C-alpha cells in the first residue's frame, strides 16, 4: 500500500473541476484508490464520493493506493493535483 498526506491549497478547496481530473486519472488504474478527510474515506474513482467529503482549503488529505499498479497510480494522482495547483 502506498500513501501520501498532502495539503489542499486551492482557495476553493478540492472543487469539481480538479476533482473530476483526479477521478478520471484514478479510474485508469487497477488498484484501489481512496481519499480520506476527517476520518472519512471514499473511493477516489467516484466523483460523488470525492465531492461528498467537501474538502476545504488548508485541509490535510490522505490518498492511498493498494494493488498491482499502486506506485504508478499514486505518482500520477499526486502529479495531476499538483499541476492543477490543488495541493502543495
């Protein structure tokens, strides 16, 4: 299992546009991908799940990947969120 803790720095938090890009990226991998915020964890391949967390700016989130392509998945998702300037 691979895990990263990141800080959401986008002034609007993890909003629909970057969340959709991250969900689309996560969906390309075979491994399980989860995002956790405030004791809740959801499937990062589900836009409704991710949006249900309501992640505001300056929040710490944990992204975990578990499965055969977990290394590639965690790297891709982190890169996409950094490119979108959502995390730091």
